[in-house]
């Protein structure tokens, strides 16, 4: 991460923006262009949410919609709420001893009847269906599984198709798969039910995915799948997240609860989007010209000029979009530099 280029100082009720370094005009240009380059290698965040968002300041209720890129949460619960030590869906603000994700974190709890009719569930949509190449992330800490009759308790972490079919599932079910987390196609991940991990799901094409389950703090993966087949209805787009706990019970220490947090959906950088603003335009040429990027990078920019990850692309090579000539782009770059210089002069002499 790069440090902010400016900071704000309050003096006599006046806010003055001051640059963090003494600099002349050339320093300004270098700093601004460096800030642009910091993002060249990173991906585009399409959606994100976590339990610290302001939408949950008064707790977690159905209809809340923290973060961006998701629809509101919907809740479902079956069972006897009077037997629970926490609300069926709640945010752990302590954290409870068995919550390895820390606080705050989303949490689900259920009764102890040891069957699927004792279920706490949440769902929410993605504002747009997952696109090929996008990666969904989440941190998960599962429930301990009891010695109840087989196939009666567990957790699920599912991605559903637009027709409701289960396209991807990561789940636990007592008496199945050595009480480990199991992936679509009954692949044993080797991760015990009550353990914690970081989930990374990438949509490879309409019917295959890559999966990586790794330690929360980073390190060698616990489990990977490459080019694995999705379940459900072939070709149906993924547009919904479903998370549930069933029959696992309710505990004072959090050992029976399902915790999760840090939901995000990321897309790879667009080719030619050198300043990482989700579109390929003249501003990217400025970054290319002033930072010694090679001719091949210019060719990538030119062939993708007019595209945007925020809506329908207008591709220069296929739709007739007019790529600015270098001379026009030089004028654009000069105007940008004049703007920066004028702003710097104003801030220093106001």
C-alpha cells in the first residue's frame, strides 16, 4: 500500500491540504504517477462486505445490506429459538473463545435437535452474476460436530445458480467424509469441521471452477481444486450466496457456531487499464507515456481502448471506437500536468 499523497491539517477552523513532502513541480508529477502505478498489478473489487460495516452498527437483521456489490441479507430459521444462547443470526463482537476470525464476525447458531429441521440460514444475491475470471473470497470458521446420529448436523457454504440450483457447495456433515469440510463432487478437503480457513473460489468458465482453501494468515494451501466441475444446472450463472448451520447447537464459547467474514468478489485487471479506474481511456495513455512502459503495453491499451468493466464494453477494434492519436493524447497529458501545477500553486499560496 502507498502512503497518502496529501494530509489535512486543521488550523483556525481552516482546512489546508498540504503535500507530505517538500516538492517542486517535478516531484508532484512523479508522486501522482507513482500512485497510479501502485494499482497496475492489482485486481478490481466488484463486491465486498464485512461485519464491521456501518450497516451492522445496531446488530445484524434481515434486510441489512453492508458493503457494496451485494443485495440485502435474507434470513431463515427453523427450530425452537428459546433454546438458543444467541440469536440465530448474529454478529460476534467479543469475540467468543472459539471464534478464530476475531471480532466482529458474522455468526450462525442453531438448537441441539440434531436434524436439518433445526437450521439457521442466510442468503444474499450478487448484484451481477459471477463472470468468468472473477474470484469470490471469504474467511470461515466452522462448527464443532457432535456424535449425533450420522448426517444430522453440519454447515454449508454454497453458491447458487439463478434458477436456485446448487452450483458449488462446501459443507460438513457428521458421519460423512471423516467429519471434514467437503467440496462439490464429494472431494475431501482434509480440513476438520471446526477449523478455520480462507476460501478462494474462481469461476473458470460456465461449468468449471478453481478452489483454494488456505490458512487465514497466508501460507501453503490446505486444499486446491483446478478445473473442477460445478454442480447443479449446466450453464446456469451463479448469482447468490447461501450459508447455513443445521443441528450443531448453541454454545457459550462459540464452539458450536459457524463464523464467517470478509466477503469479497474480485475481477482481474482489465488489459490496458494502467490507472486502475475500471475503464481503458486516454488517462491510461498518460500513465503509459510517463512511466516507460513498452510498445507492447501501448498495443494492449490501443486494442482495448473504450472498454469498461462497469458496463458494456465499447471495443475499439470491433465497434469502431476512435482511439485518440498520440498528438491529441500529448495535449491531454499536458493539460493534466497544468492542472496539477495550478492546484499545487493554489494550495501553497491560499
